[in-house]
C-alpha cells in the first residue's frame, strides 16, 4: 500500500509558514518522502499499517488549509505515468523493499 498526503496550506504570515514547516517536518519524521512540492508518500506493508500512519497524519493536521489522504496499491502506483516535460520517465519507488527471512 502507498499512502499519499496532498496538502495546500496558507503561507502568508510567519506563523502560517511555521505551521507549514512543522507539518512537513512531522510527515518526514513519520517516514513520508516528498513526491512533489505538496505531495508526500509512504510505502506501508499492509492496509493495517497504512491506517496507523493515516491516524498519525490526522493527529498533526494544521488548523487551516486543505489536506487529502489517499491509499493506493503497489500495482496502481506502478501503473502511474510520469512525464518530465514531454518525455515519459520511469516510475521509481523511493523505498527499497527488504525481505527478512
């Protein structure tokens, strides 16, 4: 499972920028990686694990702004088409799956 967090937070005042930076910092501390400027994602081993991280995100939601959370499967993530300009690029997963025996 992949958990994606989309957000659009106000940054007009110094206080707003601090709230934005704190939210982003807490996402990174929870293992999220920047996919685009306001889109962070995290790989989770199961639906249950994804729910744990979704609850963590809900606990740190800022008072203002728009936040979206989306869960997708590995297959759906792999079917994503990415482009840099007009050139299609390969979808690279930000995490390496490790298997323990």
